[in-house]
């Protein structure tokens, strides 16, 4: 990387560094070296050991940061959902895209570039600023793992702004669903399918009958449910004894998630009667969050947007982000649109103006 690259060059440098989830060592090293060269204090936590990854979360503190004062944190994640090792980014007059053979990596190297450039600006130009720090997390794409292990309790963190949503700047996720997963294992009885099929109980048949009784898809305006995987059986000539299905429930309140999981479990158990059995378990992946329009977090955000010349557009969203983890741990957080459009696909692109507007918003958040 150049010693102090411009925003576009910084973004291009970052997307060329391969760093999928829990293999972010090279990008973490590049970010750390650049920021330390500029005189910014950088600390890497122990998330690598805790998560089985190659790098930990990176905490970055601008000059003058104080642990004993309230602070806000601006965050992005280091990992990409797929490899960018063979990326060929194309810079056009208004946008940046890949050549169509790989993802671009704008999710979330765009957020990283914005926040790195913010730290460099603050340091190089000796800009006055609020008490803030920047956090780059690992393992976001595979389960929000870095945010889950990041310890914000060491700082008097009053709010977190996550630069990661694929919507364009101005859009922000004021309400986000939570997600819980469930696993159901159907247990029948094995037997030879040709010699003694009547002695067996097909777990596939049990699972099929049970799934057919579930209400799936969009349950209501606030709730969705899905069965995503099914696997089991061992041989074509054996009645399958065990089949496992996995699914999820999303909703904007923990109560709705709990209610729907109870309905799913009861439906599956009732479908079995006396022919077999089912083992059911559930796990919270991430909790929902809902912020009031007049909350301090939202008020400060919209004030900064107006300062940056951006029109605020709050939305409800059915996906998760690091913001869900921060909220669950007691730090009010919101996910912000940065304009890395068509994420996770080879058609991913970002408008150069959206990069600049995201940088303007980050600056307004820490200086307004």
C-alpha cells in the first residue's frame, strides 16, 4: 500500500488482499502496518485463538483517545465472503466493479477503506474530533464471530456505527431481525429395504410428513421461517434410520422467534405419533434490535447525515450484521448503508460517489 493512499486507491489495495472469514491475517497485517506508520495506536485482541482463526479483531485509537471518557466506535469487518485472490478490479468513470470472474469485495473492504481513511485524515491533518475509536472485526460473514468476541466493556462506549449495509449512504437499519436456528433429527428403524421393509420405519418418510405440516416462508410482516437442509440415510437398500433437518426463524422480537420455534417443535413432534421419535434443539444466532426514532444513537446519526449532505432513510431489514451483536451486548448500534451493491455476487459494484459520501458521513459522526 502507498504510505497515505487516497480513498479509491486504498479501497483497491484492500480488495486485492485475500482474506476470507477467519483467514484475515494478511489484510489485518496490512491495515495494522499502515495505521501504525501514521502514528495510530493499534491493538489486536485474542479472537484468533478463541475462534480458531488467523487474526483477531483490530482496535484502532486516534491521537487523544481517552479510556476514561464516553466514546463512540465506528466498525467494519475485515473478511470477505469469497476469495479475492484473483480479483481484477475495474475502475470506470462512476463506479468500481470486478471483471465478473470474482466478487469485488466491497462487502466490507469499502467500509474498511472509509474508516482507515478517516483515521489517516484525523492524524495527518490534526483534526479535532469526538472521543472515538475504530474496530475492524473478523469472521463476520460466517456468523458475526468477531463482533461476538469483541470486548467493548473496556471502553465507555455509548454507541456503535457499523459501515456494512449494501444500501446506499443515507439508508440505515433502524430495526433488524434476530435469527435463531433449529435442528430436528427424526429417528426411525433400519431394515433391509428388499428383504424386510415392513420391519423398518423410514426416517425420511417421518421427516417428509413432518415438514409438509410446517408453515414456512413469510409467516407475517415480522416473521419468516425456513427449512434449509436435510440429510440422512446410508444406503439405497436400507430403510433410513436417521434424518436431520436444519432451519431458521427470523423476527423483529425475541418473543416472536420463541413463539414460532415452539410452534415448529410442537408440529414436528405431533407428526411423529408412535412410529418413531424426533430430537429437537434450537440456538440463538443473533438477537434482533429496534431503535426508537428519537433515541440518542439515531438522533446523532441523522444530525451527522444532514451535516454530510445526506438524506436519512431508516429501514427495517431482515438480515443480520455486527450491529446485532453489539446491541445484544449492551452497546446501541446501527448498520449504515455504504453502497457496496449486489454483495456476495460477481456482479458486485460500488459507486465512487458512495465511497466518498460514506467517508463524509464517517467524518461528520466524529466531528459534528
